[in-house]
């Protein structure tokens, strides 16, 4: 059987080097199924991918031009820097992330007009590259600070990393394309290896990113030098090679070597990008000690430093992790990019060690961080994802880049605008985070309507169609589209919250071999010589449920969150009955289970009135509760789509 | 009778312009008793004043030299700026605050050696003043940014304000001194009036401070122009005269005019300094509307935006207030300077409107913020005063200025070192915040061993001696030391927490006219024709008590604080029984009242163990409690004096 991917191309992907995905380890327990092998066909995520392609990508290009971040490359080419340069020191990286997003999108759905615009941007970048390969609009030219003179804050290697990732995306989705992007990237990478090699500057970039990018560039090009350079960067960090700063060296994870650390700390995006790079290095070099250090950090970080949304980063000041259990809703930062970076780290860990906990966290973060940031139309974004809005946020000016990471509703752009293009590249490559294969079969980690076509190492072709209305409904049906030549195993993740899930197998040939069983959280497997038409159904329990916080999380003590499937729910003031206008005055009656009525989740709340006191600390607590009312909750990712409101995820109990 | 103050000088202070205090309104309901009228003679605060004089002032001078902030003036005089200038843009102000502190200290206790050092510093400052009066080491010289070009962040007027306050302190404590400081200050002030007058730059300083200082300089010199300039600054702010910034214009209170605002917001020090200046302007101009706007802001801020310690400022990022009830312990900032600024604001309000609530807050802030910051030896300080220490802080390097406002134990100095000299000037002038007079008599607002000598408007001389071991003991005895020529009223503040206080009057001539009564929180008054030897005793209830938070404060829900008298208590890990090492694992048994044993407050705690879970949000909360143990609490201001520890003020209940 010849397999044809959804774009009409023949695929033969048993060679993992041919996989079209952001992360393709040279060896790993699981091999990702890339673009063409998995095609999301509808539902929650395909809708967002369509909005991303139709609205978000043009929106980003518009703002990159408008803010002059693209024009910085033209100034560099014309030799007129630094006059006229606009944007922060890392603005080049937004252009690269945009390019990466477009590359993935073109890989999913070729489009001549977009291809032309992609190449036009690449040409502008190419023109700015210096003869020795250096490429950065912020440093190194007359009137600018010297190259590599500001490693703590300069973001030069960070920008290079994003360039490499764009080039990798392009090389994988359009192998052999003559646009020159891969050559630009390798010239920069060669320079980085010359300058920062064993005999070079023995330091690192304040913002990790280049590590994971170098490994992937090494995987694409086959050049081991890039992977060795990534290894050097990973090993150097943690030995106080950067200057101390107000936030401490933990801010850039330069306090403890990666292999010695027990938990993630400091800036949450940096920490997760670093961990991703370290995981890549561990994978390429078979470094089990490093891999186990990362697993330890991942486990401790999830158990103690992660919000119920999957979000990470408790501090506004340093965009950083707090201490263990320091997870106040009040000042949750939960940066969108930290969520994306966490997905990247968890995905690499999952490929290395097939523990469904990794995919559980990815799912939680996808639905409650990645899906929360962009507006429904994909033209406005949350940078920080607070868990509690005390005062209705201002409506953001659609013509103004926001100076602030928070304090307004979703904004069209930011002075520091890392999040919009990061969302775009993630959505455009999201098909690649759904399923994997190993020698024994295929593993489904995320549930969405999809067509799956792949080939196992021994040449066994596998074709599946996933149908589901998840997360609105818990029924996931996997139809086998091709007869097997041997037995193989279909693995399905049963989320940790899904106690009581039921797995059914309905063979194409009627009742023979049909089965139905309850499957505990973890991994459910079906091993058979599948026949085309066989249907495997996973029924996940979708009743809304209470989630209780660890009592060591002071910020949400005495409160309960409500979740349904992978979605965390939120109480928004616009849903309160007439006469009640602030979610802060509502208390949950936890003795009454939430119910679903007409597709909406309702909880029982009671309004609380507190006597006004001159000082809010008194000998006896005083509050009166009013009559119970049923109030609907909305998925957190949908909040603030109906104008300014107050909002809470954590509901205090009576 | 001739009254001799404790320094041996004759006093005749019925003329309020002769009062030796930081704040001397031209007219006000209450007139402060200044240095010489009140002399703290022992106990809690006199001890700290001695440490301040003996250790803190030389420590500050040492660091001002060491960091080059004093030498910046020498560079300015030599014309060699900007090369070699050290310190942040506001470093001049630390020198001025130091001078102010020394001036107050010299006023309390003349010392020829210190006088000489004071004058030496003044001479260095004088040499740096430019011919037109401009004085700032950071702006305006060749190679520096122009004067007044950076009003948002430049702190030029802020520095000028601290210079004025130093000059005011000197003018009041050493009237007619020939050191030239007052002249330096008035030349700067004249320039400020020229540049920022009605026809000048219609803007303000990003950091309020000059407003209150200009009013006091006007009071000292009698020049109404300074008060008019203060009025202009107060009225201009809030009309978006400064640029928008990442934290929003509320950061420098430029979002809403002072007279329109309902609550304090933005940077907590700026907000309180501004409010202090506005209160001074309202007082001088008899502006009732402004005064009432400030009272409204004060009331709302205390009811909704103040920590149990009296501390203010919930955010690290912008050192700012949070929204109403956004008061997490986790990230309490509660900057020492914000506490001091809050005392300044409340004191001005108290002089204008004798509501004991103002003095209540001052007391709470004195004992739990001002007293917390400095170490016992007065050579190390907290900049931020967290309410919860999750991980033992590092011991600060005594030879290193800290880059950070938090994250270590008390540090000797900071890159931004506003707090140490602010503490020093406050302690050195603290006698002036204890008592006031009006036409009817004397009001005692704070309780400490003291000698009080003053004269009412009509010439009535009053002499009192206060004896107490407060706050260790609740008995406050006021002995009348002079026969009255008429009836007058002694007013005693009964703190809001002191339900059941008892007032006794014991006349010198035995039982005639003796009385004893329970007095409710508020003000207790005794009106009589006092005789020397009459004794008034206020017995305040000092049993430790629980304080319950308003249920709208999410950050401390389900928790209780313990206080005793004015002191908030804290649980510190070094006081846990063997085998228990983290305060986070302890739960309060609130059914058992705290007890005092051998002078120590004991509460009943139970260790809590939480089963380890991969994700800290679970279907059912699980925690086991161990056997109850009696554990001592320490006054919060004493915490972290026994090495690194974890600490909590708010104790979760079982």
C-alpha cells in the first residue's frame, strides 16, 4: 500500500530523519509523527490552526513591519545602524519565530502567495548577514556595543537559536528549498561554534534557547559540531559564568549546573528552554545522568511549582518560578511563552521516557495556557495569564503595542512581543505533538479529529482516523484504515483525571474479538492484527469535577477549582445573576456537585457580604452568606471574550 | 516655673513656630511636641535610638563614603563629573537623609565631634552647588543628561526634597547655625520655583517628596513661594504630565488627581510621600476638600490595602500597592521606606484630624515595620519586609552592598539604599511622634518611658513623666510633675485592639478624686486641675490574641495571625521542636488560646503531613495532623536574628 499524506504527498517515514516535526531525536523511545503523518482535521485545535493561518500570521507580519523590527534588517544591510533601529534587543527573534511559524504552515498547506512572502523576508535577513556569518541588528556595528559584550541581557545567542529553529522548520517542510535560509543559519552556527567553542568565550547566553536549536540544526545537517556546541553551553551554565544581577543568577539558571539541580527556578521561559536543550543533548549523547536530572527537575516542578492551568512562573518581577508551593493566584504570571516552553520540555521528556504524565501536563497546558492567550480571532493575546482578575481589565487599544505584560484585556502586540509568534509557531506545528510510534505501534497522546498515516521501522504501514468532539465530549473513536500485516499495539493515554474511563474494541468483522473494559489513568493498549474498519473507542468521563489544592499552597487555601476534562473552568463576573457584580463576593457551596445543563457547567454559589471594617484584621471573622444561586462557569481559555470582567479560577468554599 | 528640657535648655514653646519637629503645621488641630518637649528615656524605642546613634549613623557614613556617593559631590565640585560618578540617580538623597538624621540626633544630644563631621559633609555639598543654585551630581553637567530632562526616573526634585528636609531639621535643631545648609537649600528651592513655577515646566517629579519638603521649608523660612510651589506640584500630578511606563502612570500617581482619588495606588513610597505633601498643602491653605480626599484615601487604603503589620506594597515588580485585598504573604513587599512614608502621612492626618485610628496605624507600623528592618546592632537592614519566608534566607555579606531588596537576611547596604538612612532619620526624630498639645491639654499617642515638658497656648506649663515597660507590659503610668494653674485634659489613646482597657487616676493628695474606669478603644480623657504627683494609669490588656483576616484577602484565607499589644508575632523555624524543621508544615489549633509562659507567647500547633502527589491539585484534599505541640512565637520585629530560618505570620488553621 502506498501511503499518501493529507497534502497528497507520498510518505515513507520509517527513517526518522525524514520526520517533519520540530523535534526529531536521533534516537529515542518514541518517534514523533510529523506533519503529513498526523493531520488535524477539525475540532478545537484545527479551528485554532485555521485562525492562526488566516489571521494571526498576517497580523504578526503587519506588526513586525509596523514596529520596524523587520526594517532593522534593511538598516543593517544598508549599513545605517544603529540610527533608526527600533525594538528591544531581542526583536530579531520575533522575525525568526514568525518565519518558523510560516514554514510550518507552508508544510501543512502549501500556498504560493505565502511562499513568496516567506522568501521575501528571508531575503531581507540574508542581506543583513555579515561576511563572517554574524547576524544581529543590535550589536557589533559601528556605534553599537561590540558583539558578545552583553551576554547577560543581549540575547544574541537567543536570537541565533530562533533563526536556527526557523531554518530547521524550513529544511524539514521544504527540503532542498533554494531560499538560502538553512545556509544563513549554518553560517551563524559555524561562527557561534568558532566563538564559543572549547577554546572560545567560556560563557553562555543569559536566555537559553540556542542549545535546543543547535541540537536540532545538528540533526538536520548531520553536523556533530553543533550538538557538541549545545553540550558545551548546557554544561557551562550553572557555574556562575554570568554576572550576578538583582534577581540572582538563578534568573538565568546560572546558579546550579543542570545536572545537579533538583527543580526548575528563575525565569520560567529560560528554565524550560534550557531544560529542552539539555534533554536534546542528553538524547543525542545518551547521557542518562543528565536525562535523570531533568526527570527529577520535571517531577519536582510539576508537583510544587506549577499552576492548576499548567502555567508556570509565579513572579511578575523576574517572570520567574517561585519557591515550592508559592503559587498565588493574585500575582500569577504564567507567561504564555513559559507554557509553550514547558510543552517543549515535556514533549522531549515524553519521547525519551514514555510516561503519560508528560502528555498529561502538555494537555493541561495546551488547553489552559496556549488556548487562553489568543483571542478568538487570533489578533490579540495575553502575555501573562493571571488566574484571578480582581478589577476588570481595560480594553486594549488595537492600534497600540502594549507596554505591559498584564493589566489589560488581550492586546494586539507588546513592546516585548515574544508570545504572539511563539503561539503561531506552536499552533502551526501542533500536528506534530499528537502521536508517536515505536517498533510496536502507535501512541496517541492528544485527542483531536485527525488522520494518521505512518510506517513503523519494519515497514508496517499504519493508517488511522480519529473522530471525537473532545473536549466537549469524552468519546474518542479511532478507526483503523488499513489491514495490518502483523499484530501491533495502539496505545491511548488515559489522563490522570479520567478515573473510570472505558475502552472498547469493535472489530470490523462484527463481534469476534470485541471487548470493553475499564482502563485506569495511564496508558491503555490494544494489541492485535488490526483490520481496516476496526474501531477502538475510548470513553473519558467528562463530568465536571472539583480539584483541591495541596494545603501548602497558601495562595488558594480553602478554595476549589472546577475542571471538566482537560479544561480548567473559571467564574466570570458577566455570568453572575443580576445584582451581583464581583466574583470576589461569591462563595462555592462545595456540598453540591457541579452539573452540566444544556452543555454548560453550573456550580452552586452563595453571595458573601463582609461588614465594612476600618482595618481588615479583626478578633472574629464576620461574613454573611446569601441564598444559593446556580451560576455557569466557562472554560478558562474562553474568559474575557465578552468584555471586561472580574474572574476567578479558585473559588473559596463556604 | 521655668521649664528645662532634658538637654538642659530652657523651653517656651507655646509659639508653634518654635517647635523642634519634622512636621510643624502653621495651623492644625494638634500641635506636635518636638525634640526637647518629649524625651524618650528608656525602653523599646530609646534602646533603638541609642543603637541608631552609636552604630547606624557611623555605619551609614561609612557606606556613603565607601560607595562613593559622598565623593560624587567632590567630583562635582572639581568639575570632573560624569567620569567616576558612582551610585544610582538618587544617591545624593541618601547623603541628605543621613544629614537629616544627624541633625535630629544633634538636636537630641549635642556632640562636638559629630557636629564637626556634620559640617564637613555640608561643606562638601556646598562646594558642589552651581552658581544658579542647581545641585545634583547626576544631571546637567557636560557629558551628563540635561537638567530636568528625565522627570519620570531622574529623581532630581526628589533629591532636592531630601536636601530641604535636612536643612529644615538643622534649622529647627540648631537655629542660626552658620553651617550654610539652609542657604544651600533655599537656593535650590528658589531655582525649583523659577523652573517649575506657574510659567515654568508644567510637570512633576516621578517620585513625590519635594512637595512635603517645600511646605516645611516654607514653614521654616516663612517664604510662601515654597508652599505655592508645593501646591502646584500637588495639583499638577494626576493629569498625565509624565510619560506612560510599563507599570502604568499610577506608578507615580499621575493617573488621577490627588483630590479625585479614592485610594492609594502605585509605588507605595511615592504614594505616601505625595499624600504627606498634599496633607501639608491642605493644612497650609485650609483646603478642606483636599483634606477630605486624603482622609478618604487613607481610610480605604487601611481597610483594603495594608498588611497586618501595617506594611504597604504588595508587589515586588513596581514596589506598589495591589488592588483591594490583594495582600499575599507570599510576595509581600512591604518596603521599609513605605512604612516610614505611611507613618509620615498618618502623622500629618492626625495633626489635622485627631482620630486615634491614625495613631493606631502609626503604632502598628512602628513596631512591625520600622522595628523589623534594622538588626539588633543597627548595622544591617531589611529593605522589603516579607510576611512569609519559605526558604531560609542567605546570610548577607557584611562587606557587600546587596543587589536585591529581598532574598537574604538583613544586609548592610543596598545598591538602592533608601531604607537605612530613612530609618536613621525616623528614629532620631521619633520623640516628635509621641505626643501633641492643643488649647485644652496634651495628647499621648504612643507609649514609651518619657519626660514631657511643654507649654499650652495660654502659657500653661505642663510637665509629665511616663513610665512603662510597654509593649512587654500593658501598664502605662503618667505622673504629673507640675501643679496646674487651671483644669486641662490629658488624652490617652486606647488602641483599637485594647478592648477592656482600664484607666485609673490616683491624685497626689490621696484618695480625693481618685477614679478607675474601663475605657473603650478610642481616646480616654482625664480633665482636672492636676497637681504635681497625680498619677494616671492606663492598663492595656496584653493577652495575646488572634487576628482573623477579611475573607476577601485570598492570600491568607483559612489562617490566623497572633498579636500581643502592638506587636504582631511570628512563627520561626528555629523555635520548632526537634524533628520539625519547616514552619510550612505546622497548623494552628485555633481552639486553644495562646498563652504567656515565662514571658513567651505559646500557641498550640500540629505538624501536618501531606502525601506526595505528582500534581498538587487532586480530587480530594489529603493531609494528616500529628500530635499538638506548644511552640513559642516571637515578635515579628525580632525574627531572623538567630540565623537563617523559615517564618510565617499567618498560621493556617486545622
